[in-house]
């Protein structure tokens, strides 16, 4: 299965959301369900924003 979001992007989002210290070793099993939800929500917001910007350029 192909990755939709790179580990670098996930880590950057975790930094923004304040729980990057839990995933420094690459173990995403250390985050809570709430944190995982916040990560997904933030990724969706960023993707929607990028799509809006790209559509505005066309």
C-alpha cells in the first residue's frame, strides 16, 4: 500500500500539534486516539487549502 502522507509531513504536523516528542523514535503507536484524529484533521485542512490555492492559479 502506498503512503499517502510522508513520515516527514506527519512529524511536522505532530510538531505543530505539540506531540512530536512522542513520535521522535518513529513509533506512532505512542500517540492517543485523540492525537491521531487531530493529525488527520490537520492534514485534511492543509490538503484542502493546497487544493484551493492550486485551483485559484488555473
